[in-house]
C-alpha cells in the first residue's frame, strides 16, 4: 500500500478487518511485527520510542471520534495545547491557534468551552488542533462517528476543502460509506488484507 502526498483517502471494512491496526501503524503509534512502514521515507521500525514520538509530533495530526477536547478550557486553549511543548513564544502560539480556528470557521467562538459548542463545532476544534503543528499527514479515526447527518456532511466537506487548500495528506477510517464516497480513494480491508483499492471518479475525485 502506497499513499502519495496530498491524497484524501478512506479506509473501510468490517469489524476486525484491521482498520485500527493500520491506522496505528500509519500514525507511528505501533511498530510493524513484519513488513515495513515508511513515513516520508523513514522506516519507523528502526526508530526508538523517543524518535518515534518526535516523528509523530512533527508529521502527524490526529482527529478522533470522541473529539478528546479538554472540557475546562476554551476552544482556543485546546488548539494551543500541542504547541505548549514547543519553544515558540506565547504570542506565536496564540496566533497560530487563532489562524487554525479561522480555517475551520470557528474564530468567533474561540473563547467558548467545549460544552458550549455543538458536536460539529467540537470536531472542528479537534481538526484545528490536529493541524496547528503543521503536520504533513492528518489521520482521522471515525471522525464523524458521533455526529448527526448534517454535521457529518459539514465535517467531511471541511476536510475535503482543507485537503485541497493545504495539500496535506488526509486519511480517515470510517464505517460510513457516504463519508468514504466523498474521498478520492477508498481502500477496502478484509481479514487484515487489502481487498480492493478504488480511486474515485465524480464527486470524490
């Protein structure tokens, strides 16, 4: 399996097909027990835990089904969190976080806490947080799984727009074929193997 820079693709398959395992490998959360996983040419199986964490923090952003926002702090502070471990000045951290909230159309709600936002808005904050470190790859683990139909469509359209605008690689795991059809490529897994690899034409293309 090869994923090119700038692709927008989805991974689908039944429970137990290996979707989560594949995402963990692509996200440098796990090392392969056999075979090779390369991220921008780097073989992750040869990295120690510190270098693996460094690669993950530098190159990969994650968006999860459950948003994983910190409830007691504002949307802006949530987006700032990944940058707090860097040596960037506080003003630069704030500026970058506001820029990403602007990119997901939530700058006007930067001071609101997650409980004051809708599910779709919370996921937009999560997308902004994933992108604030300027990763080359964004991985989504069922990013629309907790959303209603309207917010699902909004988030998928947002991801598609951001993919086109930034040129970053977007890969999402989903059980929702309507979501998968919005991506440019669908990889179908079965029993830990690629069953089909389909490049989309039309709306997803």
